[in-house]
C-alpha cells in the first residue's frame, strides 16, 4: 500500500520535477523527433582518460546526454499495436539515429570545442554497442540521487525490462558512459 502510494505520488510529480530540471540545466532536445536531449557544459569532475587516448580535463566543454522523457512517453503510448520496434530493445536504433544527428552537428561546427559526450544510464550494457566506454560512478550522495531519479523515471514509464530485472528493494545499476569527439565522429559521423 505504501509503495503504491509513493509510486503514484512520484509519477504525479515527475513531470514537474523534469520540467524544472530541464529549465535549470538548459537541457534541450537534440532534434524535433530525437530520443536524446543535450546539455552543453563544462566538465567539473576529475580527469577522465578514455580508451582512444582522449583525456577529458576539468573545465573542458562536454555534452551531457539525457533521455527525452516526452519522446519516450509519446512513443510508449503510441507503440501498442502499431508495429513499433520493441521497447526498450528498439531504443538502440533510436539512439543510433540521434547519435548520427549529433555527429553531423558536431562535424558542422555547431558544438565547437566539445571534447566528449557522456551520460549516466541504467542501459550501460547496450551503450557499449554504440561505442561508449562504460565507467563506474563513485558512491556519492549525488550519484545516489541520480540513481533514485533514473529508477523513478523507469518506474513511471513502466519499462518492462525494469520490472523483469529488479525487485522492489533492488537498486538500478547506473554507470557513466563516455564517447570522445573523435570516436563520435568516427562511429556515428557517416551513415553507418
């Protein structure tokens, strides 16, 4: 009873929380019909050494990737009986499409000076297929809040994968995913 009430409260508040979060951080959709939203910012953490030799230092310009929650709600509602790719399995296709758009915009100079793109996700296993390097996050209060936020979003959107893989007491495993500018352009820059 308590958990269902809490779930209902979270679902009711998520649109408001997401709107405030989006406005406060300057998060914008990548494209009109893109699964990805972006936030251009300066890297504030410790230096990150990527496998391709790129080193992201504090103060470097990076793009933080966010899921476009409005896109997910729209697709999820319209997917029943429409022949849409499986959800969330079909997400890989939509991510690839959006990363190709981002790579085109980076190549055209729209985000000059960007060193890398990154995000925090529970879908880190699949991110490796898109060329991302997966990095464990430190167990800090900020990461715990991010994990709580991502878990709430997954519950609110009623993602079937989430229900199958977790119990009510189990925490979602959230990890960082990083892709250097060079690798973004190499992997997603051409129509692959």
